[in-house]
C-alpha cells in the first residue's frame, strides 16, 4: 500500500450527489478527494425530474448552461406529467407535477434530462477544480476514525491496487447500500412495502406516436385498481423513441420468466412495437439513516435516505444535502463556522426527508390506494367521475406545498417551536429558515446574480448604523460578508423586511427592520458558535 494521502474532505461515492458536493467544496478551495466505483457512468435513465431549486444549485456551481444544453427532451415539449386511470390511453387523465406553478419563487427553470447526462456535466466541472482529486474505478473497502481524522482504504476494481486516504472529514454518498454508513455503525429506519419493482428501458417510436394525444407531456403514471395505489410509471428519455418504465412485479420475477412486452401493452392499453434494452429490479421501500453524522463522518444522498422514485424527490433531495453540507464543512475548515453549524446538517436535512417520505411519497401511495378502493367506474360511473374531477387540483397543490424549510434549526432565527419540514408555503416574504425568493434589483439584475459566496445582507432602505454593525462584526469574526443595498420598493417590498441575512445556500437565517439584537449574537448563531 502506498503512502497515505491526506485531504480536508474525502467523499466516498462520486455519483451526482458526491460530484455536486465536490464542486461546492472545490469552489471554496477545500482540498477534496472523490472515490467513485464507475469509470464510465451507467446509462440508466433515472433521476430526470430536476426542480427549479436544483437548477439554482447548478447556477452557483457554474454548470447551468451546460445542463440546459444536455437536455434530451426539448423544453417546449416538456410541460410536466400526467396521471391516468386504468391504462395510459384512457379517457380519464389529469395533469400531474406541474412545476411551473412555483416558478416565480425560484431563479431558474426546472430541467429534465437523464441522470447520466447530468453526471457527465458535473464530472467535467469537477475536472476544472485543481483542489479536487477524482479516483474513478475505485471502491471503499473500509472506513475508520483515527483520532481527529477519518481514513478510508480504497481498492481499484481493475488492478486490485489498494490505497489509504485520510481526511479531516469523510462523506459517504455511496448509495443505498452504503459501505460508509454500515461501517460507521449508523442504523437505518425502514418502511417496507413488500413490493418487487422492475425498471425497464426500451425503445418504441410507435409509443411516441400513440402518446401524441397528450402534447407536451414527458412522464405518466397509471393507476390500476389491481396494484392498490402503486404506479405503472412511464417516462421519456428522449424526444421520440427511448422510454423507461417501472412498476410492481410478482416476487420471483426475473428477466427470463416474465412477459414484459405484454405487461407494457396492458399498461398502455394497446399493442405496439418495442425493443427492451435493459431490465433491472429493486425493492420498494423507504429508508432513512437514524443519524446523518457520526463524529467526523457524514452521510448524503441515498446513503442517508432512499425511497421509490415517486415524484422526483430523490436526486433533488441529494443535491440539497450536498449544498447544505458543503458550505458548512468549508466554513468550519476555514474557521468561521462553529461546531453547531456542522450539527445543523442533520438537524435540518433529516427532518426534511422524514417529512418528504411521510407527507408526499407515502401519502401518494395511500391517497391513490384509497381512491381506487372507493371509486370504480364500472360500479358507479357518476361517483367516479366526480371524484376524478376533484383530483385535478391535487397536482398543483402537491408542488406548491413542497417547500422544504429549516424552522427547527438552531442556526436560524425561526419562530419559537418551529419544526423543519418539507411542507410549507411558497411566498415572496423573507422568512428565517426558508428559501429566499428572487426579486429584481434597481440595477435590473436579479438578486440571485448579486448574492455572495458567504453570507449576504440584503439591506432595503435600512439604517446605515445597523448595516455597519453587522459588517464590522462579520469582519471581526472572519465571516465572508457581502452587502446588497437597495430601496424598499419596486417589488422588493414583498420581502416584508428591510434587512435579510442570507446564507451561502440561499436560505434566510435572520430578518428584521432594525437591529433589535447585538450583531454578534445574530452572526455567531448563524455560524454555529
């Protein structure tokens, strides 16, 4: 084994979350290693439904334009999803997951492209960062704490070579079967649904022609009474011929003992030509680590939480993990983030996923199951049609109500008794613990184009002495601090506060019209001291 190579942060798992974290750290000058098992990115079209919040991350990581160029479905033909009853070609269908409903509250548009295309862009960006070393084709054999460091023994899958890496911190973003999580002794809570699921990737130009009846749609879920609320899910991979499909199958199903074309024909409601390219299986369950941190080891992405691909939450949640953890690790390593700032990663991100699983993913399944049990067009057509019509408002509400927030965090000045959750409201007012909505400044630029890499104070006709007190205190504590001065008008009055302190991840940590607390009290809490 060669000499131990030392880093500030070692990331085990260089999928989209690991690479996103590496960019966040690398752009902040943190010496980082990324260990990734695959030399070549697996061409599996998952993780396609990227939210506006995720594309804000891409903007700050410097890859927004490249991600847009990598789209495989043209924007003008991708206006959300659709839910169908019985089969894909049914007369009963309604819009679903219409993300444009919350577009005004974010700086960027949502995107749709397969995860492998996203990963290619992120890998190219990481390669531009001199302080990040990427080791492709390597896996972690063991992880152990050694005093103030964490070591990882890694293994080259092709040559058998082993190396030892050491980091002040180590992050496991190595998937749902995480070696880092298991070897760190972090337990999981699991919700089993006792369902074996199949993932098919197939080509069919004929299906593209059949679905021209639904212009602008790129993903579809079919509710079949036989499946008790679990979906038959179709998604476009490109504009005209490549698709993916996931659905429950009987236990014991293999790629050789099941008629997948017939299953697809039944789900669509018509026979069509197709060519299956890939067959995979997974168990439908929701899992969450009981802690996202143990000492100097952190978990992110599927290593911390995993769930069925219902609603496009998985990859987006993982990217938010990376953004949240990255700036906090950098702040601590550079001396302007305290111990409580690192603790806040678990305090903020774990409750948000628990809420995502409970209030959205599990709720989708239970709500659809109840609908299918209560309404059947063959038994009572009038009651079914009335209930189906009532479902049409649900998709907009689902998107509007998904507003992750950190009202239970110790490093924000949120309402007393607040709890971190995925459920909230999209509004323009600036609220501690919530995402900052965009606004146009007097200079014509969006506030998102002016935010700094550290903390930013948005001062709208605010008292100059208050602004000066916060700036002097930030400088004395070594906190990177930018001030955006503007007027309390022109739409900016919608923030409802004259001073807004924004974190490096665009979440608001404190608001006020004047300093009613000592500036040091505000900034020390925001930085975890």
